[in-house]
C-alpha cells in the first residue's frame, strides 16, 4: 500500500519565484599580509591534525562518598473498617460483621470462593507431596566438612579513642541487629575526653551504627528486652541502671538514682520472664544483686547481699559479675516473684543461687564445690531438665527450707 500525502497550498503563498543565472566572481575586499604580525607567531611544520566525526571528550575519575541506605519500619494498625467504626470497640465490630454477613454480595462471594478452595483441597488430596520417587537408588555418601567460621563484617568503634567492647546483645527478633556496650574498665585510667556512647549495629551496614545510645556513664553491660525489642537495659560504670526505648531516641528513658544504685560497676544485667516484661536483675562487684522494675527505677524492689555467712553484711559480701535466671527450677509460694536466679562470684569462683521470698531478705545457697584454685566465674548458662537434675544431685548442697528462709 503506497502512502501519499498531498500538501495543499495556494500559489500566492509560495513567494517570488527564484531565478538563477551564471556570472563572474567579484572581489569584495582584499587584506594584504602584514610582516609585523608574522613575527609574533612561530611556524609549525609539518602540521598533522586528526579529524573525528564525533566530539572530543575527556575522562575524569573521582572518589565519591559511599551511598548509605537506611531502613525504617512502619507500625501498621488494623484497617479495612469504615470511618464510623472503631476497631477497638467489640460491640461495634460485631454489629458491623452481622450487617455484612446478611448482604447478598457477601454470600455470593463466599460461594464463589468456596468452589475454588474446594478444588485446591481436592488437588492436594490427590497428589502425595511426600512420596519418594527414588527409593531404589543407592544413597550417596556425603562427606561432612569440618566446622569452620569466617569473618563476615567487622564493627569498629567510630570514636577516635578506642575502647573495649565489654558486652554484646543480639536483637531478639531475627538477630539482624547487635547492641554493643563500650567502656574502659581500668579504674581511673580512662583517657581524657573518652566518649561514653554505645551503639546498635545493623549486620548489613558495618560502616555506620544504626542507633547511638548516650548514657551518663560508660556502659559495661547491655541487654535487649526479649518481650519488647525496642527496650534495652544497661549497666553503667558508675553503678546506675539505665533503660532505653529506641522509639524515643538516643537519650536515656529511665535512670536509677545514684543513692540506691550499685557502688561498683554493673557487670551483669538480665531480664526476668515475667508477665509485664519490665522486671530485671543487676549484679555488681560491690556484693549486691538488685531486683528492679523499669517502670520505677528510683529504687530497687529488693536487694540481695552476697554474704555467705547470711549476716547481710556488705563488707563480707562477694562480688557478682554474671547472672542467669531459670523460672522452672524452683517453685516459690510468693506469686510476685517466682523462679530461681543464679550468679557467679568474682573472688572465690563460686556459683550461688537465691530464691526471692516476700517475707524477708533473700538467702543464698552454695551450689559449687570448693577447689584449691579460685578464679572469677564469667558466664552462666541454662541446663536442660535432665542436666538440671544431674547438676543438682551431684553438685548442690541443698538446705532445709527453714534454714534457708529462717524459721
């Protein structure tokens, strides 16, 4: 098919017709050479010039700043309700559901989706997804590789004065974040101008910390709340207990008063498995284990003095540097503080256990066998149920209830 486009224009709009003719060339101007100007220039012979069809361009390289990505979460609430329905009111939602269920369109939609769902269920029942098709073939022996580890990322202290990473705490949801406490444990030997900040790192971005925690004193320990991943508990070098809520920023949300806090650095903190998720323990080398509620950090709920003579004398107490909590090991009549917690002492290498009791001071029972060499006891871990029974049967000196809590 031939495409023809006809331009329609009046003859008068074309203008005057051009008329060309041949004639001799004419000289309009003649500039003679000036010898004085020639002396200002240097003749270049031979002359070689390259000509390209494209424009000449130059290439330059520069080191630009690294592009940093940031991930932010969004809190979603229940949606899909009309504006006049409050999803928190149970009566309004039930009344609205009944109204929708009586609608004919709702019934037709359920009937239509029901047939599709029935087809999918029959299809799943017809095919055995667990069927083994290659039972007769010989199994190939797979050589297991020796266990190994490799470095994925290195998280360096961004401060100019480098400090020790005294404690690590993994994020309870997904383990994609890591809270690190930084401090200098050399008493009165900290460099002048040393920062007190600790950081929360994203494992995929080791160049810059995700959150900066700004305590009043350097943090020795830092723990995520297993029930609320936005809340962190920190033990300071000056003995105070600090609490952060990452939704509120880098500053401390709650801080214990210095009068009712530890007298030495807080080496151990641990969250309790309570209904509220706000109770915790702290341990220090001053010989005290304190029970806290972060809703009221002005003073501790109860204090345990690590005096093995049970005289509650702080000068005879042993320093505690680690904590562990087991809620199923011992049952106590006090409903407000069930469970059993354990701590390691610093001076004699002993493990101790205490049961909170609402009637008076908590008592300590000796759990470890004495040895000739005493060293600080650092970590404490949970045991399995069988391991608990074996551990208690072989290693524990149990005390009668009357002697443990007093008559």
